[in-house]
C-alpha cells in the first residue's frame, strides 16, 4: 500500500441545502477548470430528512484554487436569508421566550411567537 503526499488539500468553498444548486455549482466550477467535489451528496440525497443535521451539501475545492472558486461563488452566497419565524420571534423575545419555556415544560409544543397580537 502506497501513500502519496499531497500538499494541496481539499477545503470547503461553499455549503448549500439544494441538490440542484449543488450540481449547478459543481458543473460551473468544473467548467472554469476548478477541481470541485460534492461531499455528502449521495448520503444527503438518500437521507433528505437529516439534511439540516449534516449541514447540507459541502462543495470542496483544492486549496490552491479556493480564491478563484470563492470569486465565482459570490452570486450564490446569500447572507440575508431570515426565516419568518425568526423575525416574528425577535419582535418580542422575552414574552415569546417565556411562552416557549412553559410550552416545553408542560409538554405542549406550539409556535406561540407566531400568534397575532395586533
């Protein structure tokens, strides 16, 4: 058994929760001559119920090509994503936190922060 040392390791370039977006990104990077791999692609596509727990699809590229890959991936990075549940919870965090605590203690789960108080 031989071991080939390689100083050019794979590093994380992007993470996505969409299989189609993962395939598009891999194809785009490959078209630009960047060696790209989709880690956890088969596992997450077969076990979609734990996609969030595994962190989605990881797109890995060589360390020497990471700067070029990140430049190409800028349109895919969306930092403004906020769930409506999070926005509603942030309006009244103390009262909603108390409601959530009591719902968890008494064994009743209800999204109490989504109720209307207008």
